[in-house]
C-alpha cells in the first residue's frame, strides 16, 4: 500500500480510534493524546503496522502497544473528582478486561480481531469480555435519564438500563422536556439522541443541562457518529452508533456510570 493510500485508510479509521480511546480513558483530552501518540509512532516507524492486512486492526494494535507500554498512567493530581472516582473503580477491574469489552461492544470487533489487537488468543478475549461485563454491571447503580423522540427506541433503552439494575428518571422527547425532567430529579447519567421530535437538538439540550447541573456523563446515540468526532468542538467520550445492540448499550452505560460523581451512586 502506498503512503498516500495508507494515510487515507488511517484517516477513515481515526474517528473510531479516538472514540475508543476516549471511552477507555473516560476523557476527551487523554483519549486524544493517546490517539495522537499512536499517529506519531506510525509516522516515525511505519513498520509497526507490518504483519496485519486490516488497517483498522493494525491501527488499534499500534494504539494498544503504546497504551500497554505506558503502563496506562494516570496523574491523580490532574483528575477531576469524577475522574478520580472512576479510576478508583477501574483499579478493581481484572486487567485488560475493559479494553476487550470496549473493542467488542463499542467497536464491534470479532473476538479473533480483539485477539489480534491485544495480541492474545481468541479464547482469552472472550473470557475477558465476559469478566468485564460481570464486574462493571455489578460495580455501580444509579439514575439514568433518556432523551429520545422515537418511542420504541426510548422504551428499549429504558428497559436495558433498568435490567442492569439502574433506575430511569424519565423519557424526554424535546429539548424543553429534557430540561424540565432533569429539573425534577438530577440524573447520574444521560442517554441522548441528537435530533429530537420538534427539530430541537439533543446536543443543545445536554449542553444546557451540563451548564446548569455540572459534570454528568452522557452517552450520545446517533446514526452519524463521525459528525461528533471532528475535533472542532468538545466531543463525547461515550458514543453509540445507530442501529445499536443491547450489548453496546450495556457496555456504554457501565462505562459511563464509572465516571458519574453524584451522591446518588452506590459504589
């Protein structure tokens, strides 16, 4: 593959690497820093992509090499209260299980592909995903709010969240309804669509809620995830593409709850 073709192929996969890195670190800044370090490593030594024909797998494998070699460091002094709480929980997870879970549920990789990314065998990848789902779903429970104008999807999301042991404060179909609902009971987590029933924006609704209520983790659900991963403005750490699977929602909710900081959460 020529350098130009490789650059184009990496460019197509970069938004998804950034999405994964942010979900893994729980931080836009930290995630983007790891993604940037991966690109710098490839520019310095293209051979790190050798041995893998799938550019996406090669890119994620290069990311993981950097992630592992760095020791996944976290400077506690630079963390917000929310991020510190999250790291306290993460230290109790089985090593590598969270990475495997995200690769499976958010990036929708097959188990053999996860093995190639993490340089483990397929059986171990399957075991790590199972362990992560169990440990994370049992770790925290809290209150979720759904902002979604499609009734079937809204009820589906509500059912998934409740089945995980969380409560749902309600469902809002518009920007104004979301503000009103959040005013009645502060959520620990928000699941939000981008385009709402009256033409209003789920992004605007979330921004207003965060400005008023402070730091609440948000999962955006959209058919066009690349539109939120442009690097031009603050971007979500948790992003699910439509159509989604129950496994994706469960994973994202578990991940996001790790970064909630309200007193209503039970550790």
